[in-house]
C-alpha cells in the first residue's frame, strides 16, 4: 500500500522512536573531526538499520534511503527533511532545531553551546586502533548529553563507533566504509523552496481541496 504524500512526510519526520524531546542544540562549539562519509549502522530493538551519513564541518546529512534524507545545519539552527515520492516529485520541510524531534544519528549530539572532551583510553573497534573520548555536550537549554566516541587513528580521528546516553536510552552507532573527504557541497544545500513545518497543516488542506 502506497503512503500518501502527507503521511509519508509524517513518517519521515518521526522515523526513529527515540528522539530528543526538548529539541536539538545549536552549535557554538563543535566536536572536531575530519569531514567524512560513512555507512551508519544502528540496532534499535535488535533490528539493524543502515543509513548513509555525511559530515562537513558541523553539518550532518543522514540518508535513510535514496528517497528520504534529513539535513542538520547547526550554524543556521535549521533542520531540513527532504523527500522524493514515488512519482518523483519532491518536498522539503524546514524547521528550527528546537522543533526537530527526529533522532537519526549520534553525530547530531556532538555539537552544542559547550563541548568537553575527556580521554578514556584506547581500544580496537572494527579493526581500527582507536582513541576513546568521553564527550559531554551542553545544549542550548542547559541540559547535557554524555557520549563516548571511538576515533580511528588511521582515519585521522573519524569515528567508527559512538554511544550517546539519552535519558534512560543508550543510542549506539557503528560506522563502516568511512571515506575521508569533504562531501559534495550540493548534499548540504537545501532547495530554494522549503515548506515551514508550521504550514504543513495548511499544505495538507490545500492538497485535499484540489
């Protein structure tokens, strides 16, 4: 059964059941790493989820599939939900970071108003010798998020594993097929026309009336 456009967009926005209820943080400080792309593996509830991720500076793009992507731009405090529908039409929904409720990657959690990094030893993960750090991020609302990051020495510090603690839930991601390079700028350039999330209800009514 095909999802209608509005329903599909809703699924996109609420894709992962675990989310940051009070919104994401805007970045004034950032956990630094080289620009890279990778395959991200999550295992919520024992079900493996593969996503393509790109990081350029503090910006993060997560592709759930070749049809659905979310772009996080901390510098402008914006999040973009990008969808390609079965008929090849496209929709871009833009929201402030405090309106975004999706949690697709712990890479989202490594930038904040304050970032504290503490060495936590070394380990071998995914075949890489890694420096391990505990990263404490203070969000714009004053709350903190604790993460543990395994930074591969042969990948110039790019992560091969991240664990983030969100309330009582531990969010773990493994990164494979890491490519050290600045991703194509076009991946981080949202469309010229994006629908503000506040107007999604209005758009739905207009479509229904057509």
